[in-house]
């Protein structure tokens, strides 16, 4: 089974967040940063900064975690980010 990653992207001012899941983090971030789909949420809001990431051995676990994070409030997402990345640095 493939590994999985759950990640959170933010814009440069940290005002907009995007939670995603992928089996290939490097490829997926390149897709986001090159505006592969110019009409996508991440392109429209310029969400290029990787502020949070979790790795799982199986993609199914990552998908379940993504759903859990997405279901949480914005405050919970911010707390999750700041626990691991208090300065909101670009982890990429």
C-alpha cells in the first residue's frame, strides 16, 4: 500500500487555509505551486505555503485523518499548525 500525507497550505498572510491529502507530497506541492489548475481553490487564493504535514504508512489512514481535520473548526486547524509550526514557516 502507498504511504499518505495530510497537509495544510496557507497564503502568504496566513488568512486562508487548505487541507489536502496525497500519496506523493512533492508532486502535489509542485502542482499547487505551478497553478496546474488555474481555477482551483489553491490557485485562486495563492495557497502555496506548506505550514503543516503528517505522514502515514497507508493512504487510507491519511484520508481518514484529512476528513477529521476538515471537519474541525478553523480554530482547531490553527492550533494544530501552531503546535508544530508556531511561526507558520514554509516547511517545503
